[in-house]
C-alpha cells in the first residue's frame, strides 16, 4: 500500500499500460481517476475494476484540449481534494509513418496528443500541485510515458519517435522547473511492450522472431511491468529521483550500442 492516501490521475487509462497502471495504483492504495477519450473502453475498464472489489472515477478527457484538461483536474480535486500523482500515458500512433509518405495532418495529430497533450496535462496538474505544496501538502510526482525509441529511432515510426523524443526534453525541463517546489518529474521509456506500437505491427512468426532478436531478454514485456515502475516512481521510495527516463527495454538499447561499438572496431 505504498500509495495509500495519494490521489492519482492516469490519462489513457482505459486499456493497455494505462489500465495496468490503474489496477496497480488501486492495489497500492491510491484513489484513481481514469481519464480517457474513449468512453466505452473506460466503462469496460471500470466494470473490471468493480469486479475486483475496487472503484475509480472516470473523467472523459482529450488531453490535447486545455479546457478538457482543466475539467479533469477540477473534477479530481472536487472528488478527492487533491492531485498527488499524474501518469501521463495517453498517446496515439500513426498507421502510415514513413517520412516520404507521412502527411502533415497525420504528423500534427500524433504530436497533438503525445507532445502537446503531455505539455497541457503536465502544466495544469503542476499548477495544482504547487498550490497544494504552498498549502502544506506533500509534493507530488509526475510520470510521463515515453518510449525506448528516444534512443533507437525507427523510420517507420517517425511521428511517434519525434513526439517521444520531445517528451524526454519536456520531462527534463519540467523537472528543473518544479524541483524548487519538491515536485518530481520522470519518464518511463518502454521497449517492445505487448500494448505498444511495435507489438501491433508484428505480423507472422518470422517478424516476431526478428523483433525478439533485438531484445537480449528474448521476450516482450507486459504492461503490468511498466505499471510497477510507475508505482515505484510515484512512491516515497523514489523521493530523490527526478528528471530521469528509465528505459525498460530488455537491454535492446545496450545491445544496439554494443553492436555499433563492434562495427567500428578497436580504436575508432
């Protein structure tokens, strides 16, 4: 119950990693607000939560819309009195993401949710957290869901990769801005996780095996593993960690670095 007494907003919480975070945070004792643009998926998620004997508040929210974000924070405070944790998980991907084929409106659509949306939610929540600190409440924690692609870009995920690279800088600069208030800001860079865009693009056994060949642990991760990292970063056990991106990628980034070093040869 490491999050007992804390209030958490989880955007994109209706499915995948977001829903895994909802389940883990509830299990850790937090009051949880599930924010999502998909009302049907959110209602299905809430039914599953209730069947497990727990409860969460759903607020429909398009993170790319400032008024929606402000309503999300207002509804959270009205229901639970505060916001202690933000898990900024809402994201979209692009079906066609090749550089030469990618259309302007599709590029803007991805960045609107993944980067602009992250900025809006971070800013509105941070303002509330600062007011709470000034009123005597303990500082909060913000967790942005990034991707291992910030270190290893894929040409077929151009807009997604760009948005997540921008999210890394947003995390670091926001961490510096909020450090004087004691508010921590970190990111999680997931790798080839089952709920992520890479798994969605895997078709056929050979493609799956090629994907696993890039992961030294030789398996795809699962959403509950990312949720466990998020719960740690949200807890007091991570009280001195801020401005960091923790990559949970099965050592694929380390493998790429080793392969590059090998190809250069000694002394290069």
